[in-house]
C-alpha cells in the first residue's frame, strides 16, 4: 500500500488544491492532507478551521484523511508511513520553488520521493493569497473555493 502526503497551509483550501488531491487519490492507496504551519505567512484561519474546510471539501474521497501538523513534512511522512510527498504546481514559478523544497526534503529523508502534479488548466490562476485579496475587497470567491470557505471569507472580511 503506497501512502502519500500532501502538506500545505491551505489558508484556505481552493478548488486547485482539491483538484490535486483528487488526482493523487486516484494514484495512491492512501493520501494524507496535512494542514501545516507556514512560518512565512500569517494564517487568516486557525489550523482547525482550515482542517474542517478540507474535511468538508474532501469527504467524498474515502482514501483521503486530513491531519494537522506542527512538524517537518518529512517527519510527519515517516510517522504516517508515507513514502511519497505530493506537490501541486500551477506553472514554472511554482515548479522552481517546489524543486528547491523537494531537494531539501531529499537531503532530510532520502527514502521519501516527491512527485509533482500539475493543477488543471482552469485552476492555474488560483492561489489562496489572491482569493483572500478578492474576498477582502468583497469580490465573489465562490468560483474558486467551496461554499463554506466562501462564506467564512465573507464573514471574516465583513467584520
């Protein structure tokens, strides 16, 4: 049984993230989605809020579990028995930064392989940062994120 781990801040989860997770769930026996802390970003939603959004969005995928993590991705992978790290890429700039991260992860744990899954063309422009920016200025984000996330964004920026 091959287990994979897709870690990210998912602040919030987007249809692009969901697309990558669905693709990974067709390839691997088990996929863990880790809500991780990104020390370079200040999260809009709490870890548990982000995890709940992900659980709601992915509940139709029986081989996908959502976890919250405060450890290095490779350490979490080892503890879950995952041998593959999944990374979604939207384009060249994503690939460049993801290749750097993959190289570091390989130096930390050479028994774990990173694979890249391209996001579907209709989701390539999506980023959590851009979606938050649209929501901040009261734009409609319902085309980019699941309903509960769109509502939570609207609620956050109404305050």
